[in-house]
C-alpha cells in the first residue's frame, strides 16, 4: 500500500499535535473507490435479501455510512459498541459491550461492518455473541485487516484492504478519540503507537 504524499508526512488539519500524523496509507480517493466496489459486490450477493448492517462503533461509523450508500438494496442499520478496556492503543483482548443492538436478529441476514481487524479478538467475540441470536446468516465486511496480527482464524466475507501493522488513524479510526475525521487513512507516529 504505502501511498505517500510529496514531502512526506503532513499536517492535515494543523494544530499543535499535527507532527503525530504521518504518511497516508490509503488516500480518500482509494477508500471511496473500494467502498463503491464492496457496495456493488454486496448488492449483487444480497439481491434477494435485505441485509441488516450491524456497525461496530465507534470506528466503523464513517465506513458504514459510506458503504450503506453504496449498496443498492433496502438495507437496515443497527449499531453496537464494543470497546477494549482502557485507552491502550494495542488490543488488550478484553472487550465489553458499551451499547447493544436495538433489533432482534432472529431470521435476519446480518452483515457486520467493521473498520479494522487487528488481533481479531473483537470480531471473534462479536461473531459468537451475534450467532447466539439466531440470524438467518452472518457475514463480515471489514474495511481494513492488519497483516500478520490475527491470533485466530477469521472468516471475512468482504475485505477492503490489507494494511501493514502500523498504528493507523483517520476515516473513523482514532487515537484517544482524535483523528476520526481525517479523510485519508494515515500512520500515527505519536506516543503509544
Ligand atoms: C477497534 C476496531 C475494532 C477493534 C479491532 O475498536 O474498531 O473493533 O479495535 O481490534 P482487534 O481485532 O484487535 O480486536 P476500538 O476498541 O479501538 O474502539 P473504537 O472503534 O471505538 O475506536
């Protein structure tokens, strides 16, 4: 991947912390292109079914918003928040439900929309939790998969990009709640990365 700007890193939105933000990993234009492709693929695969998009907050909110508009079907959306304990930037493997779904999943065609799969522990937990609610089907669409980080096998139906194991921010991904609104996916160079 490793798209880089002329002149190296940048200061996308200025501010005193801007030196924390490094080169672009995936530019906004490439994210948009891939999201359109994924939307078309999902539209084709689910053409006789109305999928329920289950988005995992907070990081997936940008991707889910764009992906839903790239799917030409009557989708429904629901949200769940599963957070690692603490503010550590590395996955601890310990998760908790911050917000549960509003909808009953029984008989629904559930498509989980995740922003990033790192260790895979969050997704593993989520899959077990959702399958116990008897959906008609359960698939996963992950925008980003970090290379070489998964400790367990994952069944990912749709993947946007495989990215290096750098700490990345932007397009919904944060560090301590900042940088989610950066349009490009970028390397985070600051403390804790
Ligand atoms: C991120 C991301 C995934 C999870 C992936 O969430 O959104 O849910 O980590 O990590 P894993 O594969 O190692 O389990 P985070 O806990 O940072 O919360 P956020 O989405 O609110 O930023």
